[in-house]
C-alpha cells in the first residue's frame, strides 16, 4: 500500500483590499482535519454551503479506484473566501497546521495539495511556493502534486517546487472534482513508479485579454478545446492555461500555460502552442460595463423579462468573490435614488451596522449609515431609514440583518458578502421570483446558480477594488499588457523561466497609466 496525503489551503487574494484575512476567517468558513476531512471528501459536502464535491473528493475517488494499492491520508482542509492579503500570523498558523499534520501522518509516498494559486500574504513574497517548500521539508523527496484555480499565477519557483501542477479547465469553474481526480492520477502514478512526468511552461506579460474568458465562448473556446484534445489524444498527461487574478501582488504576474507529459518534446510543444493562442487573444479585452444610471434604466425597460424572472446586476467594481471588501455603496446609492418601483435585493458588508442593529426588534424602524467603512477610500457610508425585516445567523456570513428601505431589501452581513447563489437571499426569506432586480457580487458562477431566475444580466461599473484598470497601479517586473505597449512575449518568458540571466534582458520602463 502506498500512502498519499491530501490537503487544501486556499484563498484568493486581492492586494488592493485594505481588509486583511485572518485565521478566524478560515476557521469560520471551512476547517476540516483527519477523519472528518476524509468523510467529507467521501460523502460530502466537501465545503459546506459551497461544494458537495471538489478537488479533494476527486482525489479520494481516484485513490479508491485503486484501493488495493493506495491509502488516502487526510491532513487538513482550510478555505476562506476571497479577500485581502493574509496577515503573517494567519499564514504562519496555516503553514504550521499543514506541516504538523504531515509529520504526524507517518511515512508517506506522495502528497496532493490543493492551492488557489493567487494567495497573498502581507510581507511574504510568493507565499504558496513557501508552503510547497515547507511541505517538501516535512515529507522529503516523495512526489508532490499541486492543483490550482485557473486564475492562479505561476512562478519559476512554484513550478520547480512541485513534481506536477494542474489547473481548472472551466470558467465558470465546474470541474473541481475532475481536476482532483487528474491530480490524484498523477500522484498515484508517480507513487507506484508508473509515471515519471516532465513539465513545460510559459509565462506571458499580460494580465487581461481573452474577452469574457469563458471557456465555452469565443475567443477562449479554441484554447480550452486544444487543452482537452491534447489530453484526450495522449499528447500530454495534463494541460493548463492560467488566466491570472489581475489584482494579485506579484511582480511576475501574467497569464501562463503549462503541460505535463512523459516526453519533454511533447510538453514543450503543447505549452508553447497554448501560449501563442493566448497571446493572439490579448487584444480582446473584457467588455465595457455600464454605470449604475444606465443599468437601472435598462432594467426598467426590461418589463417582460422582469415578469418572467428578474434582472441580475453584478456589481463588477465590488466583486467579493474576487477579493473586494463588499462594502461599496455606489450601486446601492443609485438604486435607492433612481430605482423607485423596482423591488431590488442587494447586500453590503458592515459588521458595525449589524452589531448596532442586532439588539433591535424585527419590525422596528431605524436610521443609520451603512457600508463604506471597510474601504473608505473607494466609497462612503450611505444614510438610510428602513424597517428591520429579519435577523439571521448563518455559517460563514455570521450574523445578518435584512433591512427594508423603500423598494430595496438590503442584506447587511458581518462577514464577506458572498452573493453568488440564490440561497444567499432565500435563506433570509427573500424570494428571487418576486424581485425585479437581484444584485450579486460575483463575476462568473452566479450565471450558473441563478439560471432559473435570470432573464437579463447587467455587469455594472462604479469604482472599487475589482475594477480591471485598478490592477494597473500594481508593480510589475516590466511592461504588461494592456497597461503598456508590449510587442512580444518570448523575451519576458525567458527571463521569468530563468533561461537568460537577469542582466541579459533589459526591462523597458513602464508607462504611467494610473488605475
């Protein structure tokens, strides 16, 4: 029997958020260890409230397909919602839990670790590579396989710190378990001596491109189809395109491609071909989004669609699932002033307001200012007068207050306002079928989850930590598309992969395009 450990430490970091992520955020969201983790990965839900089956369930399935040869060894699963950088104390504690769990597990023949790929820590560069090195120090030279979200960022140190790395192949993400099975198959094959894979990768100096970046739509569909075809044909064992989280604070930030194969030439060919395909799509930028006034007018005109369901407004400047604080009041302010007659569900994160309102009775009329307190540089508190329509305690969101303010039903939450599933509203008594407009703070998954209700989708631009051009203020290792003029990608790729000395490739001065 080969003993293969499996674990998760996952969070997506927005470096522009001033709200640090603490250990309490992980513990409140998702924490499983040992046999409890094994049961969750076997029977579900793997991540309560979010995933019945995800990467670790996929890994366990791969291990149990060869149960006479493989023993899956559960270590820990720690997950927190996207947010600001982890505090050093938070990261140190998670690292210690992971390392101690691995050491306590006894002799191991391989390790599978699920990471996001875009986690950041205050004062720690490339923190996920540090995690991999800590794992390596704890377990020795056994195979180490890693999975990433496709918005992860690859570095030379990251690739060199593990034996194989695979990423999601869907956007919106819906292949978590399949990627876990793929990672499991690689770890099992290496542990049993059946595989000796090699890795090839490329790094592109671009942080935006590919239009909407949805896997089944143009312009990215051919890229995703090429990855799947390369795997199905046996050219490679795994192929990945990582389209990067653009608000991740790493100088080498950029799209990347990676291929794992049994032969070096195959891996290099596929990684290079995918990189060229991505670079060809760099000028197809995300679509321009309307402002609140235009979006509200569009929703008002959509009378038939509102009768058949609702209009979805995604607050694209305050996307909590991309790390924004969730306390922006720009869209709320416009909906209150201009959205009269449109029954609208919305959310805002304001722990101070929840604390103030919690002792008050349901049905009581209150006056206070909400939102704008966590990231005051980007929005200001909104004064409102409304009726407390409900009080609730929910896992992950902690306490929440439903406040009826004229035509708005505002869910004020203590924790991250992870508004991407209908259950966020239905669990507090708000039925999306009754609403004219439903506001989410998400880019992609809500399109799947709200499909029964959604009759029209509007992404709304205001001002916040997930504006695409906000990332232009970050520091990069040279010019980066689309902020700067970048004529070709191979010289920076060679530099990032360590193929040429740093002094051999001069870095052109960056253009000054503020976010």
